[in-house]
């Protein structure tokens, strides 16, 4: 892809060298010029020139002195975090969150509130815009930074190239909605949109329990069920962006059960939070669970958290529901573990976050049903409780795309990606 800007584009080899140098600084693998020379294999003069370019553009800054190795102590280099701001909004089936991060991915502020994604794109994105505006209006968050980009996560299949949801089962009215185009027009910056579980997996990789790992499966078990795949240290989206949609894998115990996607027999239809709420409500009305019946006497409907809380209190129906969900998810994961051979399986989402009953059922099933070699060193654990991996992942999605070879080549000469919303279309194509 040929970079475009108001100034002449950098020669390809210079751009490649810049990205190499910047990646080493961003990752922390090299924080001085001599370290960059040693790790990258680039010549000393080339590294000096590329660092000078990044310093002049305000992307990199010099800080203190690094320890000397036998001469004058070198200056430490780091990304100038405060140069730009990234807004993020990982949306779930029953909540909306928003946050702001600097150019190192550090969260500056975030908040969330209950919300039904089924209310549709117009109402939901209007709410997101109000949350974004609140963050931008806070001097403690924005400071002097320019807005560099926006990252959004959606609880359904997303075509990454276009930033549009495609036939999302739990998101009526969202099919084909131009999420990227709407927010890009509103804020005049590049916007990236991805599946929420992909962003959670990316957040764990870059700032959570999967740091330093190469092959990881992140599983969200909430209202729906989905997985994010880390392969060779990178997020694997697949050809169209829908890799990891395990909630709609057919399972024998769901035969004849209609899923929200329109098919029958899906894992999500019997093991997702929505299914547990449905089955728990039936048990309450039929008098099989006094605990859940008592909750319905004081609230109109049950929620996923009510089922997990009931299980923690020893309610027999809730214990059976959560244990069965863990077993069914574990059976599906056992197939993935045999196929993918990850080092970590991380569980997140409303069902996984509450208590250890589901985790225990998943572990027992995966270890029993997978190959001994695949499980010999396999770690199955809960996702990081804080910071929210979805917020982190959305921030790193934007930063990684902006600092990619194609992204940086487009906006570097301009000094900032602000006012260049077309970058997202060009980089994601």
C-alpha cells in the first residue's frame, strides 16, 4: 500500500525501518539506541536517523539515562504517551462501557452502565457518543492530547474490513449498520470495530494474564458464548473476522433447542447466560427452586448474576445449571484444545466471573476429554479481573493499527491521524 499525505511519502525502506524501531520501543524490548541496533540488526547511523525522525514527529521522547555498559550512558526512549488520545467502547449484551487511553494503552478513565444492546444502533451509539463527549470534556483525561482514533467492540460477528456487524444474533437492527462511518463522521478520526471477545483476548495478551504467551484461547461465557484466539502471539481474526464463534457449534444435548441465531442445537442455546436465565426462570415458576422463586417475588426478571449467586448459595437447580454449562463448554473446548494446542485457556464473562463452580466443571471436562500432551502444561484460569480486558484490547487495537506499517505511512508526515478517518478503511482492507 502506498502511503498518502500532504508531503512526499517516505521511501519504503525508510518506512520499514521506522516501524521496526518504533515496534521495539513500544514493546519495551529496546529502550536505547544501542539496544535497537543490537536487536534490529540495523546500522547505527540508520537507527540514529530513524529515532531522530520519530522524535521530530513527537511520537517518541527521550527521558532519563540508561545504565552505562562502558561508555557514556545512553538516553532512554519511550512512546510519548500524552501526544494522543484513544477513545474506546466495548459493548456487551446488557452493558455499555467507555474509556480513554493514552498512546501506550494506559487507561486514563473509564466507566460503564447497564444497557440493552437490543435497543438498536441509533439509541446505543447516541449513548456511546455522550459517554465519549463526557471523557473529552474532562481536562484530566484529555489534557493537550489530540484525539487519534476510536475502538469499538460489539457482541456479535463483525466484518473487520468494513467495521460493520453481520447478522448478529442478539443485536436486532444492527445487521450491516455502518458503525465505523457514523463515529468517523462524528469525530473525524479513524475508527476500528471488532467482536468484543477478540478485544478481550487482545487485552489479555497485551496487559493481562496472557502477556508473553503465544497461543491462547480466551472464552467469554456471558449472555452468549464466544472465543478469541491468539496464535503465534497475534490475534487471529480469520478471513472475514468471525474466527472463534464457538457459541454456535452444534452439541448433542442441544438437539432440537432453537438458538437465537435461527439454527437448532447450538452450544449457546443451552450453556449461555440467556439459556441459564430461561431454564432458571422455568424452575422458579415450577417450584423447583425456592431461591430463584424468592428473587422473582422482588424483581420482574432473573439475570445471569442471579443464577450464579443462587449456585453459590447452594441452590440445587442453579448448581446443576452452572455445572452443566461448564461441562458443555468444556466438551467444546476440549476439541479446540486438541486442534489448537494452546498454553492458556482464559475464561471471562458474567458466568465465569462469579464463583469457581463453572471453572471447575470446564477444567475437569477439558482435562478428561483432551489429549494428554495437549493438557500436560495447559493452564485453565479466569480472566484478569482488572483492568477490563475489553477496554485494554480496544485501545491496543487502535494503537496497533495506527502504528502499523500501512497506518503510519499514511499519517506520519501530517504529524497526527486526526482528520484522517479514511485511514481505517485503508489499513483494514
